[in-house]
C-alpha cells in the first residue's frame, strides 16, 4: 500500500540554523572576544578576570558537542534533485529512492540495513518529506537525502482541484518522472519493506516497468509476467510500493499517465492518502504501448501472503527477496510484526547501515 500522506505533516524549523549547535556557541565566543578587547586597557581588572574568562571558555567549548565536520542546513536546503541523483547514482546510472517523513525514520533505518547487506546502499536517495528528515539523514550520511520544495506541509492548505493539491498528490510519480528524465534507472521502495536478497538479479532484462502484485492468492511458481487480468473493481491490484523503471519513453509514459489519473480521480479521504488505484489505471491504459513486467510472487510477496500463510512461506523458503509489511496499519503493529518474524533489525544491527542508530 502507499505510505499515508497523513503522516507527512512535520513542520520545518522556523530558523533552520537553530539545528546547528555550532552557530550558537560561535556567536557567544565572538561576544566574549569583544568584551575581552574592551577590557584590555584596564590591565588590573583583566588580570583579575582572567581565570573567570578561562573558565567561561572551557564551559563554552564543553557545551558544544564535538563534530567531525560542520553541518550546514542551508547547503542541504539548496541541494537539488539533479545534484542528489547524480551523487547517489555515482556513475552507475541507477538510483534507489524512498520517500520518508520523520515518523518513518525507524522504518527507513530498518529498510536500509537490508539494502546495505546486499551492498546497494550507495545508490540510495531518501526523498525527505520534511526538513527534520532532510537534516537527520544528511547529518549522518551526507548527500543521501534531498527535499524537493515545497515540503508537502506547505501545500496541504491548498484546496482540492488547485495546483497545490495536484502537486501534493502527484509528488511520487513526479519525482520518479524527473529522475527518469535526468537519464537514470530508478527503483522506488516503501520503507515498510525489508530486503532479504538482491532484487537486481530480477531486473536484468530490458523491460520498461517492473512491479509486484498486491494480491494475496497463491500463484504457481511459473506464473506469467504480464499485467494480470483486472480484479473485482475492474482494475488490477499492482502495488505502488516497489517499482523499477528504466529511463525509456515507455516508463515515462506510465509516470505521466499516473499523474494524470491522480488528478482525474474523484476526491475522497481514502483516495487522498492512497495513490495505488491511479497507478493501476495508468498501467491498464498504457499496457499496449509499454513493456510491463510482473515480478515473481515468490520473490516479492505481499504482506497479506507472507505474514498470513505459513505453509506458503515454507514452500517458497529461500526465494524471498523483498517482504512488504502491508495488510496491517499502524506503526506499532508493523514494528511488532517485524519483530515477531525476526525482520526488525534496527535494535541489534544498526552498525550494518550507514545511518547507524538514527532513532
Ligand atoms: C563512487 O564510486 C567509486 C567507484 O566507482 C567509489 O570508489 C566511491 O566510493 C563511490 N562514492 C560514493 C559516495 O559512493
Ligand atoms: C506546483 O508545481 C509546479 C511544478 O513543480 C510549480 O511550478 C508550482 O509553483 C506548484 N504550485 C503550487 C501551488 O504548489
Ligand atoms: C483495462 O481495464 C478494463 C476495465 O476493467 C478491462 O476491460 C481491460 O481488459 C483492461 N486492460 C488491460 C490491458 O488489462
Ligand atoms: C496457503 O499456501 C498453500 C501452499 O502454497 C496453498 O495451497 C493455500 O491455498 C494457501 N492458503 C490460502 C488461504 O491462500
């Protein structure tokens, strides 16, 4: 399922510089120097005050935490998607993106451990949905998070039908389209997933768009890789949670259609928080023109299958590549379920991830 936009309401700090403890302490140090200079004429007083000044300096330096390199909030505010994609791709031509707001940081950390174990972490680009996330990631892992302004919070005030609302609902396909237009292949993942294997072994052929089925019914191991037939609602249940796109006209067409479908959809509370039906209509309408590829169920099962059918899990042991913790709602429940299945890595294995203990 799509990550809920309802959680993406983190306000940016009113003064982004307050995020840096360094600026506060250097300001005080400056004041102190000024005072020291004015005291210089009165040598006697200076001598008397010298121990006090030394003590002040010591206190100031110990209250400012040690930092390997200065953290610049403004540097990351001006960091563009083009800069970030180029940095993450680093000559490989591929980026792995996720979109994360602050409440999802524990899931980001957990997901990144699985990605790192498959040695694909360097390609990861976190699209931060708020400034707190942008700074939290780039402070520990410089360059791997970008915020495409305006942050969703600034837009949520806009009414349905407005440009602002259009921007809000269509952020994900627009980010993906922008990355394709920059010439990169891009994998999108929701962060309530875990990697147990390397998905790139399934992405070697030259299809335009790769995706997974969100249905829970068991399919034969040799199921077809074409778009499945529509279900009860007249459409398919392809997951917008894991998508791999190559920078082809076909993949760009699907993203454009997705954006179009999002704007055409009648508004409802449910639809607002879920862009998956629109993605399915986009696939339905472009199927004749685009090379679509359904990934194998045994490697990419939905949560409704993996966490609910023990028999199937045993039967397909060793084949699982990415597990999606969906068909359940709520942060606590998702974490508990991951813990029960031994898929919550952050408590004991945060060293495996470049973010370390972010939460
Ligand atoms: C970029 O790729 C080079 C090798 O091609 C590697 O040595 C370097 O560590 C990579 N940089 C990052 C930031 O991943
Ligand atoms: C919507 O997005 C477009 C293109 O990114 C931008 O030019 C425009 O200012 C945005 N409008 C609003 C109201 O957010
Ligand atoms: C698209 O959806 C319609 C309506 O459910 C269906 O009749 C048609 O077969 C679908 N096309 C494809 C390619 O799945
Ligand atoms: C669970 O998996 C088994 C083995 O693949 C399958 O035969 C069975 O129909 C599945 N049960 C449900 C409820 O889907």
